[in-house]
C-alpha cells in the first residue's frame, strides 16, 4: 500500500499561501517572526490566509522565542490566544513546550490542548531539543489531537538527525510513535529518497520555498519542484 507524501509549507501572509498552494503544497504552517523561529501570527493574518486558500492551515501557538511558556502568566496568555484562534475558526495547530530540564512541560501542553476542542495538532521541533525524545513521546501518548511530530531528528538539522528519523519511523505504531513524522529543519531534496524509503511520508519546508531568502515570498516554482520530487516515489507503508 502507498500514499501521496504530504508537503507542508511555512506561510507568513496570504501571498505566500496562494503561491504555496499553486505549487502543490498540501498544508500550510502559519507563523510570524521567523527570526524567533516562528511565533503566533495575528488573528487577522490567519483569517486573511483562510480566505485566500482552501488547503488545511496549522497555526503556531508560541508567543516568545524558546520552548518555555513564561510561567503561569505566560501560560494563561497562551491559553487565551489558543481560545481566540479557535473562536476565529482556526482548526489545526502547532505547539510544544519544554521545562528547564529539557523534559516536556506536560502541564503547559495539556492546558493549551484543552483549549483546542480536540483539533489536530503537531508537536514541533521542541522534540529536537528534548533531553530524552523517547520519554517525551511516551508522556504525550494519547493526548487528544496529537497527530504529528515536526522534527529534524537533531537540533542541528536533518544531516545529523537522519539516523534518528529512520529509527523512529521503524517504531511506527508503538506507544508514543503513532503520530506521523513530519521532517523539517535543514531538510534538502537529497535527503528525500532515504526518508521516503524509510516510510516517512510528510515533509516541511520554509526557506527552501523562498529562493530569495526569508525577505522574499514563497516561490511557486520552488514548491512545485519539491512536489515533483515527492511525487516521484510513492511512500512505502509498513505492513500490518
């Protein structure tokens, strides 16, 4: 059995979103402030993008650089923003929080997820900074809506993290390993064949969709090139 690989593209505005969809993106991650590795965009930006395209959108829930929530006050604020996004019609999200020891901040994750009404969400690259990836996955196992991990396999990117990604893909279906692996972070086209061969079927690009750099817009042709490569080989599905 095989399936079409998922291509997710970072969009900062409606223009990015339109170009990404035209190039063949399946889904968008909506952020602002790439200098801080992506923060929550304004509700009006999300609404404008939703009006411009008809593919799924995942909205980042992260208010400051780093992977903490800024204490009780910061968590209250973040939970409020999550509720505002839901009230405005957002239906998919991206989030992830660590404590000072590098473990998952389960209290913060559960509080924010509680505002999402069961909506699907991705745990983002905080997993690549975790002290223990396996422990993080197992603590999050069973949380409502968690259907993907955005990861490079290592904090430095896919070059270093490729063996980890392949090993985790082989554990698909085990407790904590049911969510889809979405690879992003230093991802290049030359990484794709090995990832597809391992059964990984989701890919996330940001700068790779912008030949002019982050000051420039998403390029239809750049996204289309990724779409063509991903469509060139079907994703192998594990037996059983």
